[in-house]
C-alpha cells in the first residue's frame, strides 16, 4: 500500500507595529535520517525581502537562517511536503550481541561520541521512585525493556494540549501526571539517560491517517486525517542505531513520524527561534494533510467515485433483470481464516480444530442475529473424507422465507456454563412426548453393546490397560477407554420412536421390540441417532412402512399454516426416532429425517414448547430440514485451513450488497480475516475459494433450467477468455486444481463439447433436465468428478433425486477476495454477462488455444 500525501504547515506572526526582526533560524526541513520518503519540499517566508542560508547544526539537522534587512509588520512561514507513506516496520533491525539484554554498557569510544546524549539533570524524588518501579524489567531483552518503559510512561502520563511556552520540569510532569508531547518526550529522554542509555529529543511532524477499518483490539486512531508538530524521544542502541519511542502513544516511531530536529536538549530543537523588537504579537498556525494519490489496497480497493459507478451499474443490471423477468438468485461460498493464529495446522492444512470451532460458533450466532433473528441453529454433520474419524461438522441456521420466527427462545443452544445429567435428558424427552399428544410411554434407554466391547477388551495385549489409553493409539482403543470409564451398563441416552403422517398431521410412535430385549447401539463415535439398530427392528407385513416421498422441486409450495395447539398421535410401526444423549455434560437432541417441511416445523414447535416448560435448551443435531424454498438457510463448514460460509442467495443487487458486506463485517468481529501472506511477504488470499452459485430461489424459477442456452453462453465466453479463469483464481490452477477449465485436461474434449453445445436450443425449453443431460459428463475433472470443475452442475438437475435438482450452478474458479467490494464486482460481472446473454446468446465456435492457454494467459498482462 502506497499513499502520497501533502503536508502543509502555515505559521503567521502579526505584530502591532513595524519592527525589526533579528536573524531567525528555522528547523522545518526533514532530518537526513528520516525514513519516510520525502518527494518534495517547499519553504516560503514573508517578508519576501530577506537573505537565506542553508546550514547544518553540530548534530546534522538542517537549518534555514533568515536575515531581514527591513522593518515588517508580519512574519509568515509556509512549509509544504509531499510524502510517500510507505509502511515502515519499526522493529526492522538487529542488535549487537552485547546489547541483546538490558542493562548493557557502551564501549568507551562509542560512549565518548555519545557524551552529549548522556547528560542528566539532578535527581528528583518522584523520578527516583518512578525508576525503582522498573527494576523488575532489568535482565529482559533490550527490545522488551524499551517497549515496557515506553508503555509504562504512556500509561502514567496523560496527554494534554498545553499552549504555554517551554517544557515542564521532570518533577512537575510526574507530579501533575499530565503533559504535552514535548513534556513526555523530555521526561523519557531523562529516564533513558538515568538508565545509562544515550537519548535525544526529537521535534517533527506527526502524520496520522484515518484507518480504513476500525481496530478490533485497541484504539483505531483519528476519525479523519490529521497532522501537527510533535515531539518524541530517540534512544541509541548498538547495532540498531537511533530508535524512535513516542511516549504520547506508547508506540515506536513509524512512517508517520517525520523528524525535523534531533538534539541533546529541547532548547536547540525549537522549530522557529529568533528575536524581535519589543512589541505585541498575535499568533496563529494551521497544519493540514491531504491525500493526493492512493493505490488500491486490500482495505480500500476502490475510491468512492469508483464504487458509486459500480453501484450504479448494479442498479442498471437489476432493472434489466426485472424487465426481462430473469429471476436470477446469487449466493456464494466465501472462506475465512483466523486473524490471531496464522500458524496453527487448522488454519493451514487440516480441516478441524478447537479454535476453528469456536470461531465458527461465534460467527454463526452473529450471522443469525443479523440475517435471521428468528432462525433455528442446527449442529449437524457435513462431508466425510477418507482418513477422518467422523464426518466434518456443519453448523446451520434455518429461517422462514415469510419472516415468521422458527425459534423464539433467546438461548439457542445449551449454555456452556450449565451442565446436565442423563436424568435431565430423560425428563426433557418425557415432556416432549406429552406435547406430542402423550407418546412418552414409548421412550426407552439405549446402551452400548457390551458383548462387542468385551470382545474388544479381550483381544488387547496383556500389558495394555485400556483405561490408560494413549492418544497416539488407534481410534478403537481410545473409544474403548472412554466407554469403560463410563461403564457399559450405563445408558448412552434415550430413544423416542417418531414419525409423522403428512396426510393427517398425526404423530406416529410405538414400541421397538428387539430380540435382545434392550436397545444396543451399533459401535462407533457418531451421535446415537446414526447408530440405531434399524436392521433389528421387526416389520409388520400387513402395514409395510412406506416413507413419504420428497416434495417435487417444481411443485407449487403451499403457505405454511400454524400448527394446532393440541397434537394428535396414533400407534404404528416406526423406523425413525428422536434421540437424546449426554456428551460433555450437555444435552444433544438428534432430529429424525423429515421429508416434508410441515412435519419438521411441527417437531420444532414441540421442542421449543418443551424447552420453555423445562428451562433446558438442548443442542439440535441430526438430520436438517428438507430442501424447500419456503425455508432459507446458511451453513458454516470447515475446509483445510479455512472456514467456509454457504451464504443464502439473493435476487437483487441490494440484497447481494447487504449480505456480502454484512458477512465480511460479522466475520471480522468474530476475529476472522480474508488474507494471508506468503513466506516472502507477498499478499495472498485465504487459500480457500469464493465460489459463486447462481440459479433461482426454486428450481422452477432457475434461469439455467428455463434457458439452457444461458449455460452454453457462459461456457463459451469463458472458453474464449482464458483470463477469466486465472484472474480471479488462487495459486492452485491447472488440470488437477479445484476448478479446471474444460480445455485444460483433454484436447479432444473441445470437439465433444462443441457437439453437445450444438444440441442446446436457444430460448426457453420445456424439459428442465435437458441442459444437465447434455453437459454433465463433460463438465468434470480428470477423474470424472463433476464437483471439481470450473462449472459445477452437481445441483443443477441431478439424476440421483430431488435433493440434487435445485437448478443451481456453482462457478468455482474464484478465490476469496480480501474486501467485500471486490467480491461484489465479481458477482456483478456475472450478472451483467447473464443479462447480455439472456438477450443475445453467445454462440460461437470454441477456440483451440493449445500451449498459449498457459504460456500466455497466465501472465498478468493477458489476464487483466
């Protein structure tokens, strides 16, 4: 990030009579050792009839000596600097070996050279007491010692604006515990000299620019750009040279500190010094800073003017969508990393970790409060990859599209400070059964299978105690140790057989009769709802269980009506169940699969009523509600090194802005960021994607199914413009990446793709499956996986069943951008292209790029 700013310092002395000015010395030119690049410097003085000589004082500071031969009535001094504000690391130095820890002593030759900077004033009682307070820092690293002294003085001396001439005595500053910047700076100079360190007083400019984002951990700095004369201290440390310490802020001097004069005593560092004839004088001054050029940066990629133009274009595209009734919805899968911990495996390579779960839960609560105040939190399971003990967690929030609350209790999950036992869980399930009409008699306990685990214990080596299992041992041994510690005779939890008759709205329950008389769970670590012995249940041949069919995604949804206050039930053979178990002294309620949204809402209503009556809030897990456009949802899931958020889609540009910017804001407050840095310091993304999903709020509304030529146009346009595949992607690209192009793996695939595209007609079609059947086998990676492709059609119109027939297309060649405006521009690009292709399909022959695909379009010039 580079900013160029103009600093203007205006000083005006107005005298009540015409007087003679003695020679004046100005110390208003940046010192030779100023680290911040000064691109231009201007000094103008009135009266214009004067003589000027450029000098350097004994300490190397630049001086301007003015001689005024005539009387005058005013003295005006104007200084202007053009400063390039490059970020400076104040700790970018090495220390000599003898100066690594404090205290240390200068070698004799160096001490002789530093003699003017070691002169101390007389000791005072308050200064002696203050110095005694830092005895505990002795023996620490020199850098830590300097930081500690500087920050202690910042805490002890409050900053105040003091317009009186001169600098307070050390004793006075310590007594008042307040002072201006020059008072604190001179006090720190004396403290350092008392400690045996060479120190000098620095007068200069302080430039403070308003931050693009508020700080999460401390003061955010000024609300607007600011500059003024300032004073601080510099300490000489062998190996590092002069180090700037600013006791006014408690920080080391950075790029905003522009030194003008550095001297052993403050009297020789005054910006302006000189005598006049006796007179009355009025004095005024003004300091301003103005940004004259800014390069795009991760915290502000666009200027206000540029963003207003982008926003205006988004509104224009929305107007086209409304006129053409395109009904396009857009969502995304942005990824985030920890702000605090960049080195832990869970934020680099592994998918799971305690800190990642904590950040995800915090973000889930924040997003629920922002987007879905009446939403239901669900702690379920997601994808399962080889080598992992269990499927990865998936935290979800579900909320109704009509705005009605789905869950109204203020506590959405069991308070971590509140603990329960299994008797609490049994009572909760009994009350729940009563709310469902009185099915609580069918509750039964569930146990681990003792025969299986006794057999496991019997085959362990004789010298292995399963109760002392090492965490490095296999998973089975760790699991056995946990079970033996709890006791195999203790129930794991309780089971309530449960289903719902969609036609009548009656709950269905009944006893589970098992050959072993007791309900023994299948071995494993999953929640008990996944380990029920369903194969051991008897079946009534006269009434075979026929599960309800999933609702067709193309059917018109009914309005959700309120459930009756009095629930009804009937007894029957049931193969699904509600389970409740205790894990880590918290209640986990496992929800059974429900194929209709109405059944799920009725179950949630009964659970909430039970929670209100018992005062217990279980954590809801198990099966999520069925896919239904009447219920919106978003998820937070783990991926290697990142947290992924599957944000709910929006139909409008305003909705996209609200959700995208809201998500970035809440993620940052949850201490999740969007950027990392490579070993060489280069900026990079999170390492995860920012996949964009497009479609409709329902499959029937999806423009991709209504107009298959839309997908054909997108594929052709991307194939014609390879820069689109690489400009927005991360470092992992090519045929084996997460989003390979259609022409990166096999050269002959283009011939097949051209044949397929020719079979897609322009305009609306009556067969929603057409586009999926024609393109599914071509939009794949090297292994034939449809998920790992630049255009992923997994959820477009899958032949596997209704859950994959959502009319959604996922564009995967997008890396996570660091700023929400950049993400919105990517989405706007797609929206604009779709508006164009809707009116005029992009149907052209495919281009055989050959080796130019990688040799040319991976270069920044061609990608841009």
